[in-house]
């Protein structure tokens, strides 16, 4: 008797090592999950966006692809913001959704994914609904190949619910491998090396691809051979270089004029593993200082194509750095590097006048002092970035994660996935998520998954009862009187308890220190709410 499509597919997934599935089950997915194999793990979330975010964090932390199962068109729509983030994070995810029975698709019944290959675009690399049930297993193999080849990213499969019990027939799904790295063109590499060697005052701009490629040591070697300052690319989702290194200059702002000003005085800049550049507020100015030559290294042809300035080379960030390090001439040190605060704000926001309330900087300094040195930090508190990086410089690889997209609601479920990866891998590093009281609401259902999985995750919520980052934008955009920028009445402690977490509030540094110690020795997750003084930080 021929095996079913389900049996053949699950055997393929076993051989590929893809035995953890994140999801929120729906009626069109139950046929896929029927008689769920004992050697597979299903990580249940209460919403599709949380499923995608948790899978993304898990995949990044373990450097493996992950499978997400969401509910037809409705669930896919709910998941879209975190699919957007996964795309910009370059995380290899296979996102699957059921569709209605093939016999009814022509009538477009309730919950049909009417144009399944169109709905998740442009945020998936490949989108497909198999023409025949027998093609489902091979579609998974192609999906994995597409998701993991550079630039890595999410892909999507729509599978009608009646396909799974059909006979697989003579479907012959071959397990195959693909390359995950692109070597740079040797001639172009030599040209770039010559430009850097001849530069009077070069500067390096490093991006998150270096962290994804485990390239910290290589990035340090190139910087030290050139004796060139290193900036983190604007709004980097992963830390590409140790922030306590003598050559680290800080994080570039994500607006044209201010970014160009930061690079003034350098004749050559090379951007490696990041876009040129990631901007958000429009602040007029040159892309780079007048007279500067810009070089760009990326494994993403689209990223190279849309760069408004510079000379691009396709290549894996770390392989390219290794090649450049061999070819460039050693430069003598030209003086100390002037440290700048990280990313969005050039100066940490001034503390509020009320001395009875902690500032965000007070909170972050206390958290850093109270946390083990190897703590993994996940951040979604956009109004406090300068304070956070001032108090908590990232000095170890793979110890900082945030979203590349700026779309709120990724970091809480991602921290769940990262904590799960730490637990299942045996690394068991403590994981702390710092998430604003407003940001927490976007995927708050992820707290339930953390509790159900008994993850020792600490979620710290700086509570300022406002969207402070939007008030900062209101200053830049000259838009006074915008409604909806205050969010009073949130009971974070009650919300945490409602999802099964140990949930407490702290108002002093002593209380915070005690709660951090207790949280990291606890079996399940902790939500720690800390009122902080509301401030409007400078955006640029």
C-alpha cells in the first residue's frame, strides 16, 4: 500500500532535522497535524504572529531553519508583520498554511486562501501551492533550499487540507543540500582591498550579516589590520562588533544628513553585511560626505541594486572580510576613536525631574549589574536605545537580538524562541527581554507559550504609559497635538499573571536586583514591571 503524503512528508522532515513545528492550529491544518508523531515537537502559540516570531528567534539562536504552521488566509494575514520582520532579519523559515479542500476551491468557500501565492508577498522569497498532492513532499525540499540559500529568508507553502491523506504514489523526494554562502569575485575583492590600502582615513561600517555568519573574530582582525574605526550600521538587528573594542565608534543614525555628518573626515568607507543605508525619518543631506568613496559588500542582489550610492560586491560578509584581511596593507594607528552612543539618539535622554522615579538609564544599569555576564538580551524599547547601549554594551557574540523591520510585536515571541533554543541546545544561557509597556501589547500572547514551556525567561517592562518614540517623531515631524500617544491604565503585572507568568512590580534598584536573581533561578518565566520616568528622547 502506498504511503500517504503526510507519511512521506514527515519522513522527509525527519531526515532534514526539522522536527520542531511552531504554530497555532486551525481547521484547515488539522489534517497535517493528525496523529502528530511522537518524535516531533509542537510549540503552540495563541496567535499566528507569535508563532512566526518564536520560530524566528529559535532559528536565529540555533542557526537552523524552522517550520511555522498557520491557519489559511486568516492566520497568514495575522502573521504578516512578523513575516516582514523575518524577511528583513534574513531568517530561514518555512511557513505553511492549509487551504480549503481541492474539491471546493473553485467556489471559494469560507476561509479559502483565494490567491495563496500572492498573499505573503513581497515578504517571502518563494510562495507556492502544489499542483498535485503528490508534489507536497518535494515542495518542502524546494522550500528548504530556497529559504536557506543567500539571502536567507522565509518561504511559504499553501497546502489544501485533503492532500495529506492522499497516496504519495511514486513521488520520489530526494534529500539534497545547497550552499549557504557566496564567495566574492576575486578581481573585485582585489580592487576593494587596493582602495582600502590606499585610503588615507578609511572607516568600516559593519552590519548584522557578520553576526549571523559568526564573524566577530574576523571583523576584529580586519579592523585591527586597517586600524580603522568601526560603526554599526543603522538600526542593526544583531551586534556585528564588540561594543567595548577600542576601535568601536558607535551606531550610525538612520537618517541621511546625520549619518553623513558622522562619516565626515573619512575618504573611504566600506559597508559590509548591511544595506546602504537603513533610513527612517527623512532628514535631507548627502548620502555620504562629499569626496568619500563608498564600497558595499552584501549577499543580497536586491540590497546591492537599491543602494543609492557606492560600488557593490556580492559576497558572504565573513568570507569577504577574510579575503580583505589577507589582501589589505597594515596601517599604523592614527589615534583613539571617539565613542558615540548607539543608533537612534546621539545622546541619552536626560533624566526626568522627578527624583522619586527611576530613569530608564538607572533601570538598565541595575539590570546589567544584576545579570550574569552571559545573559542574552532581546530588545523592543525603541525610545530607550541610547540608554540601553550606554548601560549594557554588547561584548559577546550572539548575545543581542532585535527586529530589523521596526514592526512591533516580534521581540517578545522571539525571546520565547531564543529561550527555547537555549534550553533545548543545552547552552542554558539566561535570556532577558526588555520590552516597553506599549510594545508588549502587540504579541502579548507569547507569554502563555513561555509559561507552558516553563522557560526561565525574564521579561522586563519599563512602564512610562506613553508611546515615547512617537512623541520623539512628533518633534522631528513638527506635528503637535497628535492623539493616542499616551497609554494609561495598563496593569502589566495582572496581564503577566493572566498568562501564567510569575509577575511582579519593582520601583527601586534593590527590588530590581532581588527580582532578577529570583527570576533566573525560577523554572518558568517572570514579568517584571518597572515604572520609569517618562521622557521624550532626541530622535536624531
